[in-house]
């Protein structure tokens, strides 16, 4: 849905196939005020002061300052520390958190018992226990909270630093402070600052159309909706108070009030947080040996994302908007006939009557005469129905009087009366008070009634809220204090009531806004009302990755672009190719057709192929969803994320005996970021290895890559985000990489030029990887794993590798408790001329689980037929395996039941000859600021290899009309302006032109006014 609606008209020939048209106009015009505008209040920062005294009690260190303030430090969990600041005169009571779910763990000094020293220990030992093992010096307090972590409190002035293995990881610079207004009161809030190191990169902070590395920017912490935004928009629908550092820590500021994050913009080596109107301050330091470990600890603190229903990972088709029951049937039927998969259809606001009926929560009977039957029929065809709802109740809604008289809406700050938002784009409306218990009950009653009718999922739109005047208040406080928590509270209505009333149903909630911890509410966020342009498309990769580094693993976009831009078949195709290899696939838009069957060939077939590949990859994608549920690792990951993977242990799980384990064949999960060792010597070696690995993945080439990503541990996706591009540079991490389509080998640790034909985007597989695939089905309702095609990318550089695939019934929420799921483990060991592949299954059978599976093992890049094949040590007849010489592919089928299967390939010869002609392009011509323009446009390009370049403008006849010479250019982003003039400085006629640079071209349309 939208905050504003596109006013531009399509060309007449494009209007015809869209009947009935899906347009809407903003009847009331644009807002009369900026809903996010706030006049800055000048404040003065007053520091906490110096050390006066300290005391330890029950796992918490409290320090009193000379100005009467209090600083409290508490180890919360392994690698997690909470710091609190209370200015003088303020109660020592932390603000209520909307984010934190984990209670602090009981703490004891490293190597000591929680209960204290053993009987008979020395008086010194008992005194150390009472003091929390805090060492007080003349200038510092030192508190060793675990074997590798020491918290250091500088006394004068009071500052907190965090040491890991003897080195300072992060340290307060200006320390905690109050923001005093000109009147001398503390209404300005509180804040804290930290020092930054040279070369340190900062990530996270939520959904912003900015590069991945946020260092050097000052960012607003206030959720905002910006209609038709493009690349460069700094504040959008989800801002997160979390910053992840390339040095191995996260700062999480546990307040939901409006605030700012200054990430080295004002002072290049200072990170500063300021929270508006706060009377205290609380933040967490979360350390880890990898980004995966940091996110594991953060999501343990704020809650992890439950498993999605498997249908939510299929193709969900949306539009603004389907208006009738018949149109829903028609779209589902056309998708099937055109050969596209489909698992969900989204109903925008026409199901309840349109923009002026927001808050009705009831079907329009003329258009949807029997919604229960409609949803039942669609469901029987494997298509779920998803309904939109908004937090606004229009004054024209059937429920307007009810919500006002029952006190379910936001009130005026001064008069306490129901507040009408006059400037809301759809007309006057009230806002539900999502923090008021009675209002939450009313909202749930609407959802519960619709769920019982057959609704499969939900779409929570406008939840910033996008227009929320500052002179309102709610049960939790005034607008500026609660705004960021509003979407979180709304999402909690669904998640909490699902858990209570439908405990075994998985929730699917498309939501546009939220806050730290939103992932635990089964939120699948999208990036807002994006402009349908290459610039809008280019913003999506860093937005998805930044949200992932804030614990939100399912960020996605309106695939194809939502609004304003014209039909662009190439843009639509490239966007759908990327979305098919992302967390959620949901084409959506208004004004132009978002359904893939409207597009001409070859685009339609190319998009069809991309969606089919997604469904074939479901065993892999669903395993990534499980990994996210278990650890918080996002599905899509930045290039410097590292490669966590699951290993199987052999110890019983919690509450499980060895006999239980044997009976249900369950195995425990052990993730690769283990930070413990059995001896001091082993711990030192482990620490050194982790530090080397973290440094290796944070090389300069990988720290700020904004146009490619990892999909799970084994796939590297390089979307094509420039129009007309048929080859692109790809940054390759260390190790060998194999082209998914051609099986060509690309050595890593460099930037390579890779073919990017329109038919597909570069998709590379990590050497040594196992990649499970299933047969294509047109809905996940028909998904099955009784037959798996498993590619093993054996490579001489990887002697051992593994992948564990997760499988369950795709719908039961309680699988963790019932343990009705299975883990299918693939392990490969490579020796000279031989590969051993072990496949095993563990866990309990779930409903309709296959009694056995057929594993079709595919080994690409095999140079010649192997000399022999063994299955569990016995020769495999030559008739039961095939070698395809033309494709250099080895095939073997085996049956997997409860007993492991080991396949040995003897005489294995691999062809790892590197792909030729992979030298990277020295310069890449990018999409211009405006492809259609009347005055001038900026022609953008990025330089990989420094040098001078020549950009030529040619007319439709191919004649050069202007040559622009760059002069020496360093690596990085650049642009040249063309003002529509020729070499002589004369205006050229309007028409179609082409900008050419280094063999690459961009199409331009110059408009001239007719006399």
C-alpha cells in the first residue's frame, strides 16, 4: 500500500491490459504539515563527573559520582554487559524496555562458584566474593567478568571501557551526559559517546537508503515513511538503535524515544548517541568473535524470529490493489496458466472498501460476496490470502464512533480527548492506542474473527505511524516518546494472541515498521514505498543487509518497485531475479502491472526461470530460516560476514537422556562460533584463530560492498543493478567459487569480471559446498523432500566440508518442543583422487515425513569417469551411476533411511581450470540521475582502476555529439554532467541519445519544449 499515490498516467496501450485498473488518487491532496518535523532544541551536554565511591551487590557494580549521579554496570549474559546512568536527583530505576526479553543471568567471578568460596577458604577469598572480585586502583576499577572480558572504570572523569583478551575493544570517550536546555532543566535528555578507531566500520542502524558502512553520518532515530524514495534517503520506516562495529562489538541503546546517532559526522573519531527527553540512560555492549556470534547474543537478548510458515518463502503476489473476489481467482488462475509458482495473494485496502474505510475491518459484500468460500478455494489450490490493515480509523469508518467513545484511540496532549489527525493523506482519522489493553483486545477481536474465516497472513501498513502529530499522547506517553515503539506494540497484538489462542500456528505478518526486537513478533518487513527506478532498486541490497545486522533477517522490497516510475521490463526482470534469491519474494506495485505474466518475452520467461529456481532451492532456503530461528543469523549476509555453519554434536539435548536420544535419533546443534576451550593453552590458540578469521573477513575489499551478498553460507548473489549491464565486477572472498550455471571455477581473493546476461544474474557457489535442491512445484503445498538433488562442489582446496539441512512439516509452531523435525547431514572428505560423502538423517519423523529419501548426488567439474564407486564399502554397479562427459557431471542415486550412507568415489579427477577473461572492468557506467531530462543530467560511473576516461554522447544515428573527458580519476564513485549541448556549446535537438564509456552504454531521452 502507499502513503501517496502516483498521479502520472501510463501510455494508453499500457492501460488496456490493466483493467480493472489498480489506481488511486489522493483525494485530500498532500499533507498540510510535515508529520516528522520538529524544531531543534539547543542543549548543553553536562558530563556525569568524577568517581566518589562504589559498591558491589548481586552481580551489579554501582558507582557514585561527585555530582550525585549513579553509574551501574552489570554482566547480563556471556559477552553482554549493560551500563546504566542516572543523573543526580533521578530515581534509580531503568525505563521499561520494549526490546529486551532475556533476564540477566546469575553472575559469579570466572572460575568461582555463584554461592561463594568453599567452607574453610581464606578471609581474603570471602572478601573478594563479597566485593564481586572488583579490583580498585588509584585511577581505575577493574572487573573481570569472564575469562576474556574485563570491564575498566576510569575514575576521573568517570568512563567505562570494555577489554577483550587484554585489548580495549570499545571505550566511552565523553562518557554519559545530560542534555540541559537553555532554562537549565534536563528535559533535553541524556546521551553517551564512544571513541572510534581508524579504519573502524559501522553497520546496522536500521532501514536506510544509504551504503552499508554508516560511519561518517549523523542519523535520526525516528521511524519515517517517505513515499517514492530513492537511493540516498537517510531515514525510513525502521530505524534501529543498534550499531555493529568491524572491531567485533555491538552497541544497543535500550530506549525507544526519538534520538540521534552521530557516527563520526561531527567528530570523525567519536560515536555519540542522544535520546530525547530521557531522564536516565541504558545501553548494552555486546561482544563476539564474529558477526554471527554478536547477532546470536543480541537476538538471545531481544528475542529470535520464529520459523515462518513454509508458504511464506514462496511467491506472494501483491498489487495496489485487487478489488473483487473474481479478480483474485483470475490472478491465481493466470499465474498457474503462465507457469509461475504462487503461494499467496495480498488484498490491499479494497477488501474493506478503499482509503476512506480504513478501520472498518469488514468485507465489501458487493465485491466479496463469500470471502470464506474464496479463501477456502484459494487455500485448496495452495494459495493463502493475506489481508492489509492500518492503525488509522477514518472518521468515515463504521467503527469511528465506537473507537472514540470507548477510548481506544490516541488523545490530545492537553485536553485528553480523542485526537483527529486532520492532515492524514486519506482524510481525517484517529490512531488506535496500541499500548492500551482495551484497544489491543479490540484489535485482536477483529483479527481473530478474520482468521477464523480463513485469512492466512497479515499486512500491517503505515505502522510508523506515518502521520502522528507531536501533540498526541497514548498510554505509554506522548508521541515523541512512543513513536518508535508503536509498530512494535502493534505487531505484539498478533504474536502474543497467536501464541495464546493458536499456539501451533505460525504467524506471517508483513509489517512496514518496528524497533529493536521486532523479529520476535514474526515480522517480515519490507522497505516501504520505493520509487520504481534503478536508483530505488540500488538501495535495496544495503537496506536488506543493514536490517540483517540489526537482527531482522527477512527484510525485502516491493519487487519491481512500487510507484511513480514507468514500465521498465528490464528493471522488473533484474529486480525479480534478485528477489527470487532473497528472504521474501513479493512482487508489488501500483500504476503498472506487478504480476509477471503481463511482461513480454523474453522477460516473462526469464522471470519464470528465476522463480522456479527459488522453489528448487527451498531445502536450502528453509534451512537458512531455521538457522535464523536458532541463532539470529540473517538469511542474506554482507560480504564480510564470515561463514558460520552447523556441526552436529553427540550429546543429549536439554532434558534429554542418552536413551531418549537413541530412540528418536536426535542430535544437538553446535554452531561454529564456540568460544570455549578445555585449557588456557587451547583458549589462547582458539582466540588467535578467531582473531585471524575475523580480520580476514574484514579486509578493505569486503567491508562496504553494496551490490552483492551471501545467501546463506554457500551462495554468493551479485544482482545486476545497472540498466543495460551484461557483465559486472564481482568481489570474490578468498577461496574458489563455482558458477552455479556453467560450473566454471573462479579463484577468489580478488575482483573478477563476470558475465551477466539478461537471462540470469551472477550466482556463485562456495567451493566444497553441499547444495540441496528439490523438484520444482508451483506451490509449497506440494513441496516434498522424498527426492533431493544434492550438488557437492568438491574442490582440492577444501579437504572437509559439511551442510546440515533442516526439514519439518512447514506449519507447526511447536516443532522445537515436540522435536518433530529432521536434520539431514551431508559431509564430504576429499583426498587425492578420492572423495568420501556421508549422508545421514536424525530426529523425529514429522507428519507426512518421507519414510525414506532418494538422494541424487551430483558432482560437477569431474574431468573424467571415476575408476570406481562404493556405497557403504560395497561396489556400486556401473549401471547405477552415470558420468556425463559433455557436462563433466557425475550422478549417483542412493536411498537414505534411518541408517547413514557413505559413498566413496575412487579415481576422482576434478577440472578446476579457472574461467578465462575475468579481468575486471576498470570503470562501470551506472544509471544516470535522470534517464529522461530536459535540462541536464549527471552521468554516474564508478572507477575500480584509477585512470582517465572518455565518455561519449551519441545521437540516434550513432554520431558523436559530445565527448566528456574525465582527467585522472581515483577509485570510487564519480559523475559528469551533460547539459544537452554539443561540442560547440549549442543545444542538441530533443530525442534519444546514448552515453558510452569503456564499451558500456546508457540510454538517455532529452526532452525539448516545442515552440
